[in-house]
C-alpha cells in the first residue's frame, strides 16, 4: 500500500491543506509533504495520529477496497414503462391512458402515473374515477399529487 498517496487522497477528500493537517497532527508542513511523497516514514504513533486527524480509522485507512457502486436501471424499478413519444400518442388525451391500461392488462388502481403537467395528471385522475371507485391509484406530477 502507498501510505503517502492514501494520506494525500484523504487530505484532499476532506478539503485540508498540508498545513492544516500538519497543525492538527502537531507536525510540520514539510514533514506531511515528505510523507505524501513517500520520502519519509512516520512512526506507528505518528501515523495513527495522522489517521485520526484525517477522520478515519486504521482499518478504513488500510483497506484497498473501493466501495461497491450499485447502479439501478429502469427495468429494476418497473416491469414496463410507457413513453408517449414512443407510442406516438399525445397526453392529455384519454386514449393514451386507456391504451396503456389495456396493453398492460391492469386496472387503473394498479398504476403509477408520473408527469410534470397538472392537466395530464387530471386526465389520468378522471380515468381512475371512471374505472375505480376506491381510487387507489397514485398519480404524481411536479405541481400536484392525487391519491
């Protein structure tokens, strides 16, 4: 492991200058610079002080593992999505909502409608009222929210 590189990496991550780290660890800026360039080696006690000043633990400092980055894709959230431009249909015409419900083989109460237009949300909400007395469908848009 490159201790100097790791020190510098953490120092920069926390927005510290070499002087600020040196002040916190009661060392000189020159010594911190030498450590970061691997031109000097700290004692175990000094290294533990620096690690503490960097806001980490020895275990975290010496781990080489990068945190796993999990990336979710659209299909991880939804079984099926419908985009009006792909369907060549326009909102807020009720036909698009009816086509989606029919294609998916679901009831309006089983849908989640997301839009940034209040008019489109109201059209979807009206369709829900016609087909579903219990109104369990959640409809969301930036300026309105209906249940």
